[in-house]
């Protein structure tokens, strides 16, 4: 009995002391990102599957996406302070999936102003159980709490410091979700795309739209940004949208072709395997679900046109 109690205590201590091993990578002048793993959420990775970034300005740091837990945000803050002893000025949340915003409560405790989409206010309720809490467990979830945003972006907003401008906008009504924001820094030519851009792993279309996602990619490319940082994956050059664009475009083409031949969903799932994309992480977990979602989306659009 004593052994079991000791073992449980050691597990709790271990979870509370979870080390995310965060090391910022410089992607441009005064601009850094923590790149998450291209895998699903698990206790082993602590929910560290997301890219979060920060920009150093004269008045303080501006954070883009706060990460999966309070502890993650706390450890990110420690790394920022090694670069410069500055406060957190703003935190901008790109959308309401919980790997992107559950560090909010830490940054709010530091006096940061939290900014995000209307969908956060609509979908996130204090006290609600989250995927992170369910998968990680209460010990690792730790001090993580749901907090309200200070400012809501309905279509666009610009925030400025003395040396930088952050243009925040929602490019389309629905793409990855119903509230995706992008953040563009015109002086640096950097665009933070959130989950409108994936690299090295597949996207999930469960809450979104293929058609809207392609439209959003067109808008992102029209900025001609030098650096594009997506929500997942490691590519950050001017062509960072290409992998996702190719995947969605090919899926759309193959499904429309199958629907024109009156092929049902079950057979479409067997037919639209898209082997060129099998090397991407999470293909086995997500591709079939994406095909099913897109089939229904395109079928509904066809019905509306009749």
C-alpha cells in the first residue's frame, strides 16, 4: 500500500515538473517561434504539438498563440526573458482549438492584453472540460484555466507599438474553423497563419471547409510575405502554403470526379487515397475523415446549386 502511494506521488511530481524543452528558433529579426511536434496530443508530449511565436518590440513581447497549458506558457516566458527582460504586451490567439490558447491564463497573470476571434467568445466557456484536460490529466493540466479575451477581432484590427505594426484579420468566414485569424507584420514581411497553414503533417477539416481553406490560402499568398509561419510544421518560407494547397486541391479534384460518376461515400473513401501524401504525419489518422468531410461539403454545395 505504501509502495502504491509512493508511486502515485512520484507520478504526480513528475507530471507537475513536466519539461517542455522549449528552445526558441529565430525566424526573422526580433521574431522567434517554438515549433511543436507533428503528432497528436498525449501525456508524453504535454500537448506540445503547436507552433507558438513571439515578437520583441520596444514596449514588450507580442505573443502569437499561447500554447496548450499554463506550464507551457510559463516556460515559454522564461525563454523570452533570456532574450530580453521585457513584459508581455499582447497575446494574439489565431483560433479556438485548445492547443493554441490554453496558456492564456498565465499571460493574463502577467498583465498581457488578450486578443482573439469572436469564435473564442462563442465557443469557450469558463469551467468547460477541454481536450487537453481530458488527455493530459489534471496534474499535467495544472494551473491552466479558461479566461476571457480583452479584445475581440470581428473582421480586422491593427495594434501598434512604437516600432512595429500587427495587422490582424479574418480572411474568410470559415476555413480551418469559423474564426481563423492571420497576423501580418508589414515592416518585416512576416505572416502568422495559425492553422490555415500546415506543413509536415495533415490538417484536420473537422470544424472547417475545404473551399474556405483554399480561398484563405489565396489571400495569404497575395500578401507575398517573406516568411509564413503555420500552426503546425517546420517550413516557414514564402512557399509554406504549397503542401496544404496541393493536398486540398487534389482532394477536391478527385472527389468531384467521383461524385460526377455517382460514386458513394464508402467507395470514395476507398478510391481517394492520394498516395503522394502518405508520407505526411497523421495521414492514417486524418485523411479518411477529411475525405468524408469534403465529400459531404461538396455534395451539399452541389445540392444548393440545383
